[in-house]
C-alpha cells in the first residue's frame, strides 16, 4: 500500500496554503518535493510527521509509522559526542550494548570512524551533517523526512553529502521524503521529483529518474534538459 | 610544570604590588599599627593565625556555614528555578519575590534574623537568602535559553520525557548553574562574615574580627580579611575546576 495525502486543507493567517491537496508517495524510494521558498513544503513535512494538524484531510498509510528527520542544521547536542548524539534518539527498549553497536555501525557508514568520541564543536559543518544522516538511519524509523538538509552547502560538498546519503540508503531502501527549493539537489537525489506551485499549492509537474543517485551527473544531456523542465515548472 | 607568563599575568602581578606599595606608604605615613599596620607585620599575623590552635575552629565554622548555606540555596534555587523556567505563570509569581529579596539591605535581614534565630544560624540564613536569588535567576535564564531546535528535534524523534530532561535540559543549563553558583558564593562569603560580626556565634571569622576590632588589633582584622579572601578564592577555583570537568564540550 502506498502513502497518500488526501484532500489536505491547511491555512495560515487566513491564507490557504493547501486546499483539497492530494499527493501520493511510493514506498521504498526517495521522493523529492521541489517548490519555491515559503510555499509550505515544511508544513507538508510537519503534517506528515504529525507535528502540525491540518484543518481537513487524511493521511493514508502513515498510521503507526515512525519517522527520522534530517534538518537544515545538523541539530546535534553540543554536550554529547557523535556516538552519544546518535544513541540519544535510539529507543530505550534497546540494550545499552545494542544501541552502542548500531550507532557505531552507522558512524562507520558515514566514514566518521575515529570521530565517535568527538563533540560537534570539533567537527566541520559537513561532518556534523553526516552525523545527522547517520542519526536518521540509526533510528529504526519507517520514513525519513528531510527539510532542505543541503541548504547553504557548496556544490562539491552537496555532491559528497548526496553520495554518503545514497550509500547508506541503498542498504535498507527506506522511504524518504525530501523537500528542497534547489533543482540540482532534486536532480541529484530524487527518484520521484514533484514540483509544487505557490499557495494554494498544486502539483505543477511530476518527473521520475531511474538512474541511481551515485551515478548521476548534472553535465549529462538528459539531466540538463530535465533541469530546464523543472526550472520552468518552478517559475510557472 | 611549564608555566608561560603572558603580559596579562605581569600586569596582574604589578597590580598586586601596587596595592602593597600604597599600603606600605600609608603605614609609613601614619606610623601606627593601631591605624595601618605594615604589610609584612600583617603577613606574619596571617601565618601566626593559621598556625594557632583555634584556626580550624574559627575558619572551619565559617566555611561550614558557607557550605550549608550554599547547599540549601542550591537545592531551593534549582527547584524553584526549574519550575519558574518551565512555567511563565510561576515565573511571573516568583520574580517579584526574588527582586525583593535581592534589593533588601543585608543589614535588615540580619537584624530580623537576630530576633528569629540562634546566633549560629543567623549567618547561614543570611547566606541562604543572598545566594538563593542568584542561583534561581540563573536556572530560569538557563532554561529559557535552551535551543528550541534541539527540543523540536528530540520531540520529532519521540525521545522520552525523562531522557529529554536528563540528556537535554540539564546539560544545557549546567553552565548557567555553575555561573550562578560562582556569583552566589562570591557574595555569600561577605554576607556570612557580616552575619557573624553581628550575631557573634562562638566560632567564626566575623566573631574573631569583631573582638580584634574592639581591642584595636588592626593587623588581626586585616589578617582575617586576607584569610577570608583566600577562602573565597579557593572556592571560586573549585567551582571553575568543576566547570572545566563538567562542561567539557565547550
């Protein structure tokens, strides 16, 4: 069964952000939601994650699902080490040993072995974001929600973050819903790319990319023409 | 141990020497140990006092009062501070009380405490009332300053309430608690000694200073003052050392 947002209505200060909005997300893939800044992408993530309640509408298939988050900022506890930050969000039902082992294995996956005992202040911005990726995967959730996690990073760093992300993602192919306003990020990471309009939000276009994230290149002709389509849709 | 002396240290030493120089000049000018004793005489008095059989009783009583007063105000300050930090209503209720306590002259509190308590308890009560508002206010400020993004992150990840308190709130307010404790201790010692001067418990630095003053033993008054400064300095160092051990992530 797929995941679906049905007849969603949500307004802020009398302005309808969503009015009878419908969208479905295939499970086990990375769906990228692309939209202009301030169009309500974060609101959609918060509604899906159960943080914001819509005025009307249904979430189908999300019942009982657990979520991990990757935010724009790494949001790490400054007083906990890399290892401690990851263990902090893990279920208390796991034994101390299990938590330690699982956190360690994800630290290895983002290539931060040897930094497990470091505090966030001792890491670079990119390393901190890698910790937050490891944290999202180490938490045994069903869905990972990502809110512009690559904003503010330069293109080479963005590409390497995407490499880390897809490397871990390949291991368990979790459902990922990723919002961004950056076309390059969507092209590099999304399997499904959905472009949203300004409020009241409508789906402008829906594209699909079969190629795996790690083998994509923005210089490739297919990507260049797809970029053109997405940029036009965003500006529409 | 390798100690590197920076310019700042040299300036600090120069400052201490200039105080000693002014003191020496005043001693030479008045030429009377009943008014201003010589610094070297006073230093010898400090050594004599430290070596005397009563020293541990006198200094120990003052230190014990400081520690008891500190712990009572720390427990109260933490408790009230956490509740006031979490609830705006309780904060609005507690704030005028804290302001009143802080702006009440210490001498008024002592005069009332002299009526209400036994002489040994007066300095502890005064210490508690002077230290409590500092700790409480710092805890409230600490709780208000906890990064909202981190709280949101913990809630998004459905981290349990007790884990959020022990793993997020307490470490976040720890630097504020330590800074509050440091200010409280600094002001607390002064209040305790004033309390001892006026309430005259059997042992205490204030009691001894008061009798020395009665007999115009100015060197003894200054010597005990120096010892009190030293005690305050040692406690400040202990607090800074524990800050270094607890707040290791900075």
